[in-house]
C-alpha cells in the first residue's frame, strides 16, 4: 500500500547532508566538480556526468576539494573515467578521504593529482595572449 504522505520533496526538517556532482564541458577538457558526500544516492547524477564526459571525448579533470565522504560508487566513477576517457584523469586537490581511496584501490596509479587550485589546461589555451610590453 502506498504511503499516505503527500508526494513531492521531503519535509524541510530533513537535513540535507548529500553531495553534488556538476559537469562543465569546456573547450579543452571536461571538468567534474564533486562536493559533499559522494555515495550511492548520487548514482544517477554520477552516471550522467560520466556519460557526458565520455561523449565529449576530452581529457577529464575532477575537482574533489570539497568532498567529505566517498563510497564505492565514487571510486567506480573515478575508475571508469580513468579507463574510458583520453589522457590521464586529473584530480584537483583531493582531500585525505579521497587520497586514501585512490591509494587502497590503486586507482591512484591511473590519475594525476594536482594540489593547486587550477591545473594547467589540457590543451593550448585559446584565449588571446597578453599584450607585448612597450
């Protein structure tokens, strides 16, 4: 029997400790931004983001600096990206929880870790060069 509660979003009293995933398709790479708790509850979002990255056919950068937790679904995302996208997967400022998982699963051997805010572009930047000094 169906629940008698009204359908729709959960009550506002339920705290949101979930995570988020956003895919940014740039001209030289695909950047995925992960934050919060990366777990099974994000499976549909993670699958869609990975599919977008694979379809773009560009190198992938994953910004994980705001990840607070990651389970096997997050590691599966990273493994899939590392094996199905061109070039090496780049991880931007992974926190200790992500670094630990990269190490114990050995996926860390398939990725480049960058500890600066912005990694170098995957290809030559298309922006105009700075003006020459007079």
